[in-house]
C-alpha cells in the first residue's frame, strides 16, 4: 500500500497509509498525542513510586516516537529503562529518516543521534542506547507475544480497530495482562466501549481519561492484585 510522510497539526510528521486511510499517529498532532497518552497518562504514573528500574513494552514500535520521547523524559531522572518495542512490519529507513521529531522536540545533536541509533541498531538484541536506557526491538506479531510478568508499563499503540479489529479483542488483551506484573499499567489512545469491555473481561481495572487533542477520551488499564479484583 502507498505510504507517505505527512505533517500533523502540531507540526510533527507521521506516516499515512493511503489504502487504509490510516495514520501512524493522530493527525491532530503526533507529538501531542504521544505526550498525552503514553507519557502523561502512562509513564508519569509509573514513575510516581520512584522505581530504580522500569520495564516498558510498546505494542507498535513504528516510527520510534514513543521510545524517543521516553528516553528524553527519563534522561534527567534516577531510573533505568528497559524498553521493548514490538513491531510486525518495521518502518523503512527512508521513512524514519524523513521524520522531523528531533527538530520538533528541540533535541540536541547528541539526542538526535540517539534517535537514529534506535533505528539503526539490530533487531532481536538488547542494546544500551545510553547507560540508563536499553532498547530491544522485536520483529513479532502481537498475537505471538508470550511474555509473563515481564513489564511494568505497556504502551498499546496498535493501528485502530477500524482497520485491524483483531488487535483490540480479548485474545490480545489477555496476552497483555499476562505480560504485565501485578500493578502494571497499560495505556492506549483508544476509548471504544468494545475495547474497554475486552480489557475488563481478561481482568483489567479500566478507567476512562481525557483524550489528546482531537479525541474526547482514552483508556488506562491496571493489572490488579488479588485484593482489588471484583
């Protein structure tokens, strides 16, 4: 399918898939969406307990935007990040090189080089991007994930249910539930009732939150301990 780089409303770029009429990020602002959904509603909550280490899995590594912002946001903090990005269909080099995230985020030349390194490092290998940020990129379909009690936070950033409904059903969220440690957090831009019910059916405690620009609501799910289960 034809793909092209487009500019979103906040000035940051994303990839548009013409055949699906689908974007990798919100057309209302790629960076705005990433910060609101994954950083403010996910990472910030996970950091409230001041952990020494944080294990993050991203469902849909895509352009690397969420990983890059996570690195920038945690660089000043006393926490080590173990970041796993799962992606079935990696973005081509010509595409990620055309994205303007480093410029729009006002990254230093050294930080910009870290974004490039995230993409250039090999798949299926843990790579220390900085001494405090390790990245593992896994070329894997989401229904192949078998991790158990392996992550503290999941960024669920799959393509929307309109084009890939199978990624938003109980079977996938059951895998996410197993992959999280007790008390673990999952955040996603989605807010459909069917998605919320699928999360609840596998055991998550789910709350609706205000969405990013252009979207009224989003969802955050917590894996409860035994005392929280209804």
